[in-house]
C-alpha cells in the first residue's frame, strides 16, 4: 500500500505549521510510558508539532523522558497524580491553536479524570482520537460523542466489549457486524484492533488490515498506533484515511521489528524505530 500524496513528498518552502499541531492528553503517575510512546510515534509519523498535556507535578519527570521534540502542557491534577476535571478550562483554551486532540493513553480511571474526558468529548470542536482510558470514560456515556467533528475510537476487543456492555466473546464472534452496527449508531470511525484490525466508517466499505503479527501484542503498541493516527489526521487526511493508513503502517513497522528482534523479544518502541523504514517502503 502506498501512502497518499498528501503526506509525501513535502514542498521545499514548508514549515512545521503546515503539518499540524497535536495535543495529547495522556499519562499519570503509574502510566507515564503510554504518553511518551504516543508522542514519539506522533512526531515520527510526521506531525509538525506535538504537545503532551500531563499532570503538573510530572512535568519535570516528562522533560527528562519525553521525546526531545515534544512540548509539555502542565495541567491541574488529582491527589493520585492524574489529570483533574479542573484542567478543563486550560485544555479548552489551548485547544484553540491545535488541529487534533488525542485523549486516553495512560490517563487512569480516576473519577475526576474520567469526568474531564467526558466534558472534553461532549464539547469537542477539533478532530478527536480516543483510546485506552478515554474509551473507558465513555462506557455508559456514548451519548456524549459529538457529531460535528471527526471522532476516531481505537478499542481492543476488551474495550469494545466494555463500551457495548457485552462479553468479549460476543465482540470476537462477529467483529465485522459489531463494528458496522456501532458506527451506524454513533457515526464515528472505529478501529477495532486485534488480528486483522478493522477500520470502519458509516457508508464506507470497511478496511481489513493484513499487516502485523502476534509480537505486537505488548503494552504500548496501541499507544504507538494512536500517535500515528493523530499525526496523519493533523497532516490533512480525513478520519477514515488517517486510520486506515496508520493501521497498515503500524503493522508493517511491527513486521519489520519482528523480523529483526523476533516476535518474542520485540517491544512497542521497536515499532517506532521501524516507522521510517516502513514509510520508505510505502512511499
């Protein structure tokens, strides 16, 4: 699969603003790695600017471990060092100057954090990519999903089951039907992860991905995918295209990593390491 010409090549007079600004709300005291992986993948996949919105007391820590290219936005936090609902105003103000908002990697299921997520989703006016604890916050609250902006949800089977309040076996029994029924009801773009990940949008033929391998079933792999999707969305692809090409490229990078490191030994950061080669193959 070749990447769309909108992504490659770049004009000689380009500047970073041409390739989008992504704000990633991610991380907590226990799950800092998810934020780092997502931001690194987003930068590596071509986003012009990446900002990490993180609990304020973690800022000094993130300055040391985050990708050098990413900026940070310290935000009000809870006692558990997760994002607080009090961060709403600051995020809303900052969001005026971004192109894509990512919500979820490593945010935790703290009640205040989950409340913040729902408040941001319901009044979202920028394209949204929602993953991990962002999805957990929507379980039982799917009515808050906005219809005015592209919304990409990236659940694995367990998260999909939680959203629908069904067993995982029910999701896996007929993944295509579950995915199609969901997007028809909620008018979102769905990336249902797993073996042969599905990308589905209402009134479109679904995309079945054939890249990837079992070695990618490791912590952080989904955070990498979320970052790539956001980067492609920020660079001007529509929601379905951003998700489709990101899923394919993510899997291809995973296949390259497995070839070099083995499925057993590869880790999520190996996928990011192989993104440049995967992009060259698809260019």
